[in-house]
C-alpha cells in the first residue's frame, strides 16, 4: 500500500442524528468528514493525502487540478498544497460569471493561480489543458503534478479505502454495526475506496451512492475503472464488479450544482432539526435522496445507516439568497 501525508483531523467523529432517526424510524448516524479540517475540510483531503505525498516523492513544486468555479476539491488542494509549500494552478469551469465568493474566494486567498475554461472545454479537453499548463511551467523550471477532477483516480481512492477501515474500527469502539453506508457521488473516487475496503475486509455492507450529476450507468463504469487503478496501488487483489456498484441517480434534480426549492427546503429542515448544515451541491442532494427513499419504503431491512458528510460548507454561501426565510 502507498504511503500518505497526515493533514486531516482523523478519525472523524460519528454521531447519531436522533430526531432524524425518529422521523425515519431507522437509526441514522453521520460520519463528520466535513470536519477533517477548516481550510482542508471535506472528503477531498483524504484523497489528497495520498496524491500530494506522491507529488512530493516525485519532487514536484506545483499541483495542477481542476473543477467547477465552486469546486471544494480545488479549494482543498490549494489549501493543502500551500501548507506543504507547493504552488497550485486551478483550472476552473465557468458557467455564469466569476464572482469572487465561497470556494473560489478561498482559492484566491491561498494565492492559487487560476485559469478559466468553458463547460465545453471542461467536458472535452480538461486533462489535455492541464497537461499543456504543466508542460509550459515545467519548461520554466517548475515540476508539475496533475491531479484529475475530484482526485478521483487510483491513488485518491486509497483515502476512502482507509476511511472504511476507520469506520470498521469505530464500529468496534462504539458497539454499533452499520449495515448501510451512504455517500454523495460526484466523480466517484470516494465511492470507489469505500467499495474496495468493504469487499477486501468482508464487511458485508450495502454501500449506496447518490449521484449529483450524470447517471448510474456512467458512474458504475467510471467507479469500476477507478477501482481497477486503485487495486494496482493497493498491492493485493480485490474483485471489482460493475453490477455491485449501487448508484441511485433519481435525485440529481435539475443538474450539477443547480438547486430545486424542495432541496433547499430540506437543507433548512435538517439544519433546524439537527443543527447540521448540508451543502446544496452534494450532501443536501444525497441526504434528500436517502430521506425520500426511506419514506417511500425503498430501503428496507436497514437498521443502522451511516451517512458520510463529505463537506461542502463553503459552497452554501454563494446560494444563500435562494433561501426563503
Ligand atoms: C467532491 C465531493 C463529493 C463527491 O465525492 P467524489 O469522490 O467526487 O464522488 C461529495 N461531497 C462533497 C462536499 C464534495 O466536495
């Protein structure tokens, strides 16, 4: 197994959402991966601990990565790289304007170099653009390390392989077995690590991913391919089976990072009920999906469900005007 840096505050807490559990008639626990840090908060830092370690081992001086304007991943990368004395270039997809707020504000605050691209460029050639940015900078004496969208590649997946091991150890400590683990899926790396550790350690959990973009078929294939890459780094064999990858795509809503009024209402409901803040792009949609699936009787036989709160708080503030109070 690859080595990693130690940047995140782990193990992250697991707490029971008491009133939500009562509402749903099943125990809902929350793993607070939104509390992995302040600047580095969220799920991406677990993946970055492995990726950035490799960058440093290779003697790299600059990290190049990509995401949307409000990318949590780019912000966590800029923060973590800066902590390590490395520079960052963020290739950011712009859809409507470049208002300096939320995660993008923090990218600037950490002194990251920002390069913009259109949604078309992002879709068709983001890796090529990053590669070209790296080549130009390498010519000027830098040494660049490129991390793909969401750090969802084999090395990044190891971060959530380890998170699932952490969950298994916490089950022993608190004396609760989680039969079901639920997580938001945006680029697939988080689900990949959870899936592989669940299989490798024979935990027998149902791992449900709620897509926040694209569809189930796309993610099953994408996660299967991340799995295969991750297995190379793990150094032991785990069987990845596309048909076991469970992604629910019924709660994508009107599209990536776009919110429906009922989703924002739900974020308000959970905040009021539990004092827990979900984000509009990932965890709000995933928890809304879980809530509705349980209410509709679509998730049966579960006793203890663990919802992984993957963070995203900074992405809530640019949307605050959409809430009706
Ligand atoms: C990136 C992200 C996710 C999704 O994780 P993937 O590994 O990209 O599928 C979930 N929640 C938040 C807050 C994120 O930033």
